[in-house]
């Protein structure tokens, strides 16, 4: 099975401009393709994960990826899927975020020996002359047609600023520039980017008389139709400082039964034959599938050693592994000095461990019987500990069925 057929079999392809042409380019290693990443945060997140995996798959098949960092477009903001206008970012913030992206992308893409390129669209967008854009690009875009695009229709009722209205033109101009500068013949992106991507192929055709292709990736949605990669506390990040390898592992370990096999098919590099066999799994076997999914994705993002640690920690929490692997929170004597009588009560410990956002949330968890310390249920919200009362091996605090932390004293 060639790479294009594998992408189809994994359910990754949503829409294509010319399937036969794109199949030929991809299967024969002739695709020079780009995917854009707007640096709106200082870390990539699970929403970018599928795009990075696609770039890796296609590079392994001999194609050349271009990772386009949107240092210029980030100053405008993509209205796709948004009900409100994005917050404007400073140039310094964008530059910092770009550097963070570069480091994370290197885990997925081989940039050595010209095998891939990392390009910033600020290099051409920030120096554009407004009159030149109006004259050279403006005539090739129909406002009537642009307003039928899904990314704009969603915003029309709430109000679409002229700033955001230009986003499609800027993204199209990116493709036009990459085609000329680097021979980029394909653009890939999420299915919500289809209108913007068609704008680029049309601009290349009108300005240069050449054909370029576009292909969208199926959006990663759960069985309820919501985008995956979000938790109660926010996005699931690829930066271990923002989402620990253990928490990243646990996110995938806890996906719904209805979603696990789809995620394995779309996101992992396991052979399709193995996944086809897993499609028959049900009941308790789905828990094994979740462990496989969590391990494979944690290994991709954080490396095999961190994946093994996260796996061991998860098993330890459910009584089948080494308790030394439980994620630890280190407190100092100064932390205990904050409490009454130099003791911290259970509510403070829950907050400091990151198991509750506030004391009131911690109080509710205790009162509802959802908290235990070293496997003993806590019923008294006044239970407290001094630093010298914490065992050398730590104190394991559990909130609910799946949230554990070990308190240790420095």
C-alpha cells in the first residue's frame, strides 16, 4: 500500500482539489508541500498534532515538507472557527512563540540536509506595500465569493472586522510566494481551512498560469462532534512544562471507548493490519487499546523513556506498578510555614498539588467523598500535616478515580 492509499485507509483525507494529481505527487515523492502554523501561543498543542504526524508520514515517503510559521498572519488572526476576534499580539511575543515552535517541530520533522524547510511568512508579508497588494492581488478575489466561505459566514452575525477579512488573502499570498520561492506544489491543512486554501490555488492559477493542489485533513473530533485536545483546565500542550508527559498520557488513556480505535488509526504509526485486528476488540480490551494509544502518542511527543515513565506511573496508581513513578509535587518547609501552626490542611495540599483550582473546589471534593490520602478516604476538611509528618517516600493524594499526586518534602 502506497502512502496516499494509507492516508485514505486511516481516514485522514477530507477534501482534495485533484485526487489523481495529488496521488501521483505524494506516492512518487514529488510533493513539496506546506502546512501553516500560526504562533498564537508559546507551544504547539494536540490540535497541531495530526498535521505534524501527516508531515512525518509524507517525509518518510520521500516528499519535502515546508513548515510555514505565521509570524505575519498571526498579526491579523484567523477567523476560522472563532466567534470572537483574536487578541492582537506584539511582534516580540510572536517571535518568542516562533522559537518555541521550531524546537517542538524538530521532534517530528527532519530538517537536516535540506529534507525540510522552516519558513516564516513575516519575511514577505511585513514588507508588503498596501497599494501593490490592492493592484496585484485584489483583482483576483471576489468579495461575493469570499463571503460564502464558511470561515466568514460563522462570523458575519457577530461582526467580521476588515482586519480579519484580509486573512484569506494573506494565506493565499503565502501559497503564491512559496510556489515561486521553493517550488511548493501542495498545501495541506485542517478541513476548516478549505476556503483559504482554494484561494491560494486560484491566485497561483490567475497570476502564474500554473496548477497547485490542496488537500485538507479530517478534523480530530470525538464521538460528540467536538474537537479533541481540550480538558477542563484548557488545551493539551506538546510542551512538557505546560502539559506533563504523565498528564499527556492520561489524556489519551481516558478517551471515550467510541473514540480510541479511530485515534489509533489516525494518529499512531502502528501498521494498519494490526489496527484492523484491534477493530474487533470490545469491552475490557478497549482499555488495552487506550494504553497502546497513550503510550504510542506520548512516545512520539516526549520520547520512549518519558512514555515508559508515564505508563509505569499510571499502572502504579491502579495498583499494578511502581509507586515511585507516581507524579510528584515537591513542597518546601516554607510552604508549610504558610499554614496555621506550620501545618497545611488537606484543602491547601489539594490546591498545591494541582488537583483543585481553589480551596472551595477542594472542599467540595472532600465533602463529596472524592479525596483519599494513602488510600484512606478523607472526611475532615481540617485534616492537616506538618512537613515532618510527610513520609520520606511521599504522601499519595487521590481526587476522584483518576487524579493522583504524590506530595514530597524537599
